[in-house]
């Protein structure tokens, strides 16, 4: 504390401390004015401009206050700021100044108190400055180590979009593994970062929209405004109004860029879907501006026009802001009087002692001057709020019937039977185009879908006509079955074709057939091999890749071409070539033996080696048994070297089982 005393004079410290205290009521007053102005603004651009102007005034207010308080000869300071604030001057006349002894005591105590106040302020500024420096170091590290140029095709698309938006600055486009949503970094050499996840997870139209959002930040020079916000938050960190106004600037900035992105791409719903996807990908440093900044729900509600309740709260917010403004000005006037006394002005222009209290008032020069002042100050003693403009009131009264006829989306959904819906459910239904008429038509068909199910039906394009057509063929499909069949592309024509082929599949079976690509042509060809296939066998054969050609070749080789046998042979890799090779070696395996031989890994080479070892007339089942026990040509040769000559296959299997060698 003594170090600050050596660096800064006590008068400057006292003035700086009072400046910080004065900003409490000044910030509250500016915030109240800001709330009233925002209530009157309809566009995001207008609200953004008002918010930035308010933050500039908040930064300017302490500087002006410090200069004003530091000028000892300023008469406004000596008179309790009556001249500076004539519209609240009457209140200053009733601020009680301390007596001479008490004033001296206050002045002796205040250097220490003000020094502590200023030191705490300096400490807060230092901590927030270190936080900002850390963020800048993180961004610089990302710029140097974690970005790489994008591909040529994507780069050309970005350049074309940049030209469409009229962005003339040189912009780099790079990929980044660490981020999960497009973002902008850099003030003088901006870089648009395109994360790999966004490139893979978004469609071309969605990607173009979020890149347009980032280019809008660059065109509007939002990075410099963001830097100014960080400076304001650092210097005036102790006032909640500064953080609130700054947060509103960020929110309205994102709204402005959203509007530009939609103006370029033209599809608000598609852009809302992109924002929804990126909400879960939120990993961008605070000094960067990413497409998924600002509360997602509020942005999507605004994009889709669901914020109908905003107008109903505008007048209430306006009234509250007026009350806060009046309170802030009265508190500020009291602060000015106390500051005047503490800064050493112990000789008032006139003193009157009334009931033991010293009243500080400027001395009028004549009775002529006193008369007008009394007339001017009388209304101020009982301040009242200005009467509302009668014209807007009449306009509201005239608009009320029209507004009563217009039903909001939320009210329409409640009327359709969907009450107590959450924000996410409302957004999903609005994005997918779910209307009360659609819900009514679906419910008239006897279906009672939930909010999630009705969104799924709308996404898949399930119309009342589709439901009616499906019911003519399928027996009362449920909502889940309708969605599943629509997802798999099941049409009424497809089901009718299956019926004409002699099949009566249920919903699950028809979806399985469609998933596997079973067509009427496939069934007709398979019926030439197996005249009576079932739905399950058809699905199984299609899953294993059994073609009519495969079944025909197996049948020509004399094998049973029924579905079960075909599936078993195909699963084990039995091919027509394998069958021909085994038959060329003198074997005549049937379907089951072929499957068993293939399961045990019996190859033509194994059969040839066993025949070369003297076992030329082995049957298929003997070969399978020998292979299972591990009897091969090498084992037979080893047994013969130990003197076991002319052993039968059964003896060799027993010898192997006894583990003699």
C-alpha cells in the first residue's frame, strides 16, 4: 500500500477512488438507458449498435468523471454538482454536510480507505489482464502448431463465397483438429478455421452458411469490437452492468452474422440444423469468434420466428428501466455531495443551521434570482414519470383484436394437443415443418404420435396419404413401423408386389426384405431353384449373397439347392470350383459333407497328401475325422519312421489321440 502512495499523490488516489465509486451509479444509469433503448429496437443491427454505444459511454464515463473531480476550481464540484445536473439539483440542496471536526476526521481517514479501494481495483485489473494474455498465447500457439491449409476445392469455394459477400480483406482458410466449429482468429490478418469434424459432419449448404457467418464477422470488423469489450471488462470488471451489456453485444453480434449468413444462403431451417449439430462441438477460446457462440436455443428461436413473447415483455422492461434510471440518478446525486465534502471543500457558499444540521446551498446573488429558482425547483421536489404517449396506446388498442386472432406456434401446438413442450421439442417441430394441420390429419387416422415421433414422421415424409395407402395393404401399422418402413423405402407398390408373389410379410419382415434388396425379380429367379422359399429363407440367402447364378450352378452339380443348404454352403465358402476339385479327386460329397469338409479346412491339397500317403479310398466322413484329430501326411510319415507300418486310419487316429509322439 505504501508503494502506491509513493507512486501516486493522495489527491489523485482519492479522486481515482471516487471515480470508481461514481461509476457504480453511472453504470446503472447507462444500463437502464440501454434497456429502454433496446426495448424500442426491432432489428438485431439496431440493438447491436445501441449496445456498443452504451459500452463506449461506460468507458468514457470514468475518464470524464476523473477529469471533472480533479479540477479543484470547478464550481460544479464545489456546489455539490448542482450546475452539472440541474434536473436533479434540488436533491443536492438537502444533502447534509458534516460539521468541521467531523469533516476533518473523514478527510484524515479517506486516503487509507481510498488507497485500499484503488489497490483492490488494480489487483482485479491485473488478474483479468493475465487471463487475457493467457488466451492470446493459446491462440498464437494454435496459429503456429495446429492449423494447416485446406484443400484446393474447398479453398476455391471459400473464395467464391468471400467475393459474393464483398469481403475485400485477405483471408486465410485453414483446417484445425482442435476445434469443432468454424471460427475466426486474428485482427489484422484474419484466419477462418475449418475443423475436420465440421467438414465431415455438415452438408455443403450447411458448411457454406457457417463460413458465411465467419466472413460476416470479418467484414463487420467484429474482432476489434471484441477486443474493446475485453478492455472494458478488464477495467470495469467490478460492475455487473458492464458484463451484461458486453454479453448482449456478443449475442446481438451473433444474431447479425446469422442474418447475413441466411441472406447469402437463403435457408434458415438448414442453418438452424447446422447450429444444432455444432452445439455439442463447443471448444473455441473466448478470444475467437465461432459459429456456435451465443446460447443456441435463443438463436434458433429467433431464426425460426418463435420469439413471440418478446413483444409482450417489452413494455414491462421499459417501465423497469425507467425506475432503475431514476434510482441511479438519485444515488449519483448523493454521491456527488459526499464526494464534494470529502475532496476538501469545507467552505460552502452559504450555511444555514436548521435544527442542528448544516445545509449546504449556493448563495443566490439577489432575491430576483431566488424567486425563479424556487419556481424551477418546486416541480423537482416531487418528481413524476412522464405520461405515456397516447398515440402508441391507441395503436396498441387498435392492434389488440388483430393480435388476438393471430395464434403463435406454441399456442397452435397446445391447441393440437401437445402441451408443456420443451424448447428443444418446439425447435425440432418447427425446423421440420410440423404444423397443427399435419398433426390433426395424422390423429384423424387413429395414430397418437409423441412429439419425437411426429418429428420423425415429418422428417421421413410420411403423409396422411402414405398412411392410408399402407393401411390398405398392411394391417394397422404402428407409428414406429411406419417410420421404419419409410426409412427403408417401403412403398405400397412394393408390398403389393410381395403379395402377388404369394408372401404375406409383417412389418418387420417387409423392412428386412427391403433392406436386403429383395426384389420381385430376385424371388422369381430363386423360385426356379427352390419353388417354396419362405420370407426368412429369402432374407437369409440375400444376406449371404446367394445369387440365382450360384444356386443354379450348385443345382447343376447335383446338389440339393434348398435355401438352408445353400445358406450353409455359402457361409462356409463352398464354391462350384471347390466341389469340382473334390470330385476330380474321386470324392462324391453331398451338401452336408461339403459344409463339414469346409468347416474343418479340408482342401484339395490335403486330400492329395493323404492319397499320396497310401489312403486313396477314403470317404468324406473319414477325411473329416482324420482332419479333426490332426492326422495328416506328416504325422503318418513320423509314425512309419518309428516302425508303425501299414496302420489303418482308425489306428493312426487312436495313436494321435494317445499323444504317443
